């Protein structure tokens, strides 16, 4: 009789052991999937990106020297949700993905500078007086206080860049320090005025059937007046 009870005990032990092993395997699979989809996938994707080869040389008399290239990363259109639109779980998911992608790119590519070009937030129309951002659309000659101050600073930068092309001590520029003579690089999220994309080409150009569609000022592009300042 004791042997019969022992046999039943062994029979009940094996199904319980199989269920425990199955549960452990299921937990391991779920953990592996989460680890890959929420962490490792960013390294596998961004690892395929490389900095382009730049052949920048400067001629100093008869000797050509190689100038160092600046590694710059551009970030735009993050459209972070605020407290008005979207569910909190959606916000958490999006911000986690963007945070992992950004941190992974910084770690793998190691850029020297990062430019954020615009559309950082997706709820700008609900901004409070304590949080105001000036963008290129606002700098359109409407005379607001913040816009006038920003325009004055841009005019001063333009003046200093123009003076870098003239001889030191000229009457128009004065005795102040001069910037190195170099063509400025304008970085914008909102494009300057142009009639259409007819003259644009390359990988990022619009499809051929859309390149001749006229742009609307202050909607598709900046106004002609603001672009020519």
C-alpha cells in the first residue's frame, strides 16, 4: 500500500515539474523578446550607419593639408506629446523609443555636435506665457517684442559675417575683432521662400509629379519678404 501511494506521488510530481519548466521557458522567451525589441534592435539598426567620407583639403602654398571634418548629427520632428493630446501610455512608449534611439546613436556614432531643427513638441498652440519659443514663422515682420530682439541679433550676426570679408579697420566695420572668413551655414526646419521644388534634385527631392506644384507663402515656405532679410 505504501508503494502504491509513492507511485501516485511520483505521478503527480512530473506534471507539476513540466508546468514549471514550461513557465520558465515562457518567461525566458518573453524576456528575450523584450530585450531585443526594446534595447538591442536600436544597436542593430544604427550600427549600419556610418559617417560619409569627406575629402576636405586646404592648400597652403604648394602643400595641401587635410582639414578635420566636424561630425554633426541632425534631429528634427520629434513631436513630443504634451498633456492635452495622446494617452499617457502612448507618450511613455514614444518617448522611450526616441530616448533609446538618440542615446544609442550618441554612443555608436559619437557626434561632436547635435542640431535640433524644429518641431520638438506637438502642442505648441497650448504653450503658456512661461514657456515661449520663437520660430522662423514668428520672425515675419509683425513687430512683436521677442521677434524684434531676435531680428536685431540676427542683423548683428549678418553684419559681423559681412565684415569678415573686408580689410581690418574699415570704417563700416570698426576696430572690433573679426570673425574668420567663411560662408555661413543656415539651418532651418521651415524652408525659405521658393516657388516650387522644380529645381530640387537628389535623394530627398519630392517625387517628379509634385516638383512643379507652387508653394504657398507662410504655409509651405517662409514669405519672400522674410526670406530676403
